[in-house]
């Protein structure tokens, strides 16, 4: 049995072990950063921080072993005056010569900033041995973020951003960074990625602000711009299914594409609702599979799981015994639901 909940301070070692399998700016595989992310998340879930300064880190745990097997994250707002959202716009520069009757379209990159940014989802990692699990752990962990947004809509912005990983080298570095970012900053990909977690000033100061023509890059570098890495194709498929589209912008470090959606147009958000619980023993495979979430005064304050359910009417849902035990709810309690 698996349960999704908020992260605790005592989870740092296990979260660090999960983070090593992706090592992104959202969840860098470095103890000091993980400790700060977890501390920020604890204060976010407790309501200590202003709404748009909050970052929520979720974990999925195997209840029998208490093992954390995955993570996911929501930034209530990505892009502020103190720490702007930085990106490259991918634009086309069209040229035509009458003299030689030659028409060319050049792909260009242009540095951009957003000081009043969207909410952002990220940090989605599942341990390799749990990927492809029959209970679709990655999908469940990803969808939980949208159900949480629906439960607390006023805490989030009107648009949601997701930065997808591009094709990377075997050592986890970026071809685009090697041919662009490193030449302007003198930093390795890992150094720049880690530094940008807390400080993006060096990008504004050192990156070129004029158009950058990707036709000047080697073919294998240019082909990675805006592309989704093989291991992230499943994430792209999920995002498109629920309402996300390519934004025409990319990450300035590795060229990974940005996907965006209007928050209220995301199907998992728009279809989420709170219902009364009717206790049932089981729900067979013909019944809809739903993501369920409940809140509690005692820890963990947020609990979620996926289960077959029996929709009695628009106000009541039949929840099987196992799901009720995972969520800590009983007959007549309230539960949030979005169908998967």
C-alpha cells in the first residue's frame, strides 16, 4: 500500500536518496539544499509563510516499509522581483534576398524574465525499481499536486508551469550549456544549476541579451533545443492529456521545453470536488479509479491515495476499506476527489 503525504524534517535522508536519481534545480541531490527545501515545505504546509512564498514537497511512501519511493513539488509562485523566472524565448527570424531569391528562417533564442510568475510543478521523481508499477505511482504522485491546488485554489496563481527535462549526456550534463552557457559564465552545468536555485543574478549579468542564432550551434546541439528527453516523454504525455501546451520558451541552462496551462482549465483541477464518504468494503475493476485526498489536524496533515471508488451521486462517494485506512477517514467524513 502506498500513501502520499507532505514531507517531514525526518525524511531528509530518504529524499536525498530519491533526488540522486534526477538531480534537478528543483530537487538538487545536495544535503544542504534538501534540508532547506524540506524546512521550507514544512513551514508552507503549516501556513507560516505568505501564500505565494510557499513550496510544497510531497512524498509517496510504501506503508509497510515506511520507505519513500518518490517525490513531487509545487512552487506557489515561480518568478518574483527578487528571484525572476528566467527563460529563453524561441523565436523565428525570417530573411529573404531578392537578388538570389533565397528565403531563410532562423531559429533564435532571446533571454526573457518574468517577475510575476505562475505556479510551478516540478521535482517529480520515482525510484527506478518502482517505475512501471501496477499502481502507476508516478502518475498518482504527479496528479496529487493538481488535486492539492484545487483544494487550496486561492494559494496558487492563474497559470501553472512545468519545465521538462531535455535529452542530456550520459553524465547528466547539457550540450546546450557546454556550447552557450559555459562560454559566457565560465561555470560547469552542475555549478550553474545549483547556483541558480538561490541566485539568478549571474544569468542577467553574463548572458547575452541580443538574439542568439541557433544555426551557429553544431547540429547535435541545435537538435536538443526545446526537445523532451526520452525519460520525460511520459510526463509530457500526461501534461498534454490534462491541458498543458508547449509555451514556446525553454530553460536557459539545458534547453528543456516549458509547458503551461491555465490553472482552472487543467482537467484535474476543474473536475476536483469534495464529497461525503460512504464506507464500502471493495470496488471492482469496472469502477472508476480516482485520486482521493483528506486533511487532518494531526500529522500527516495531508494524505492522498489512488483507489477504485463507487460514485453514489454528486454528493457521496463509496470509498473501499483499504483507501479509508490509508487516508484515516470514516463513514460520513469529507474527502476530495478527482477522477484519473
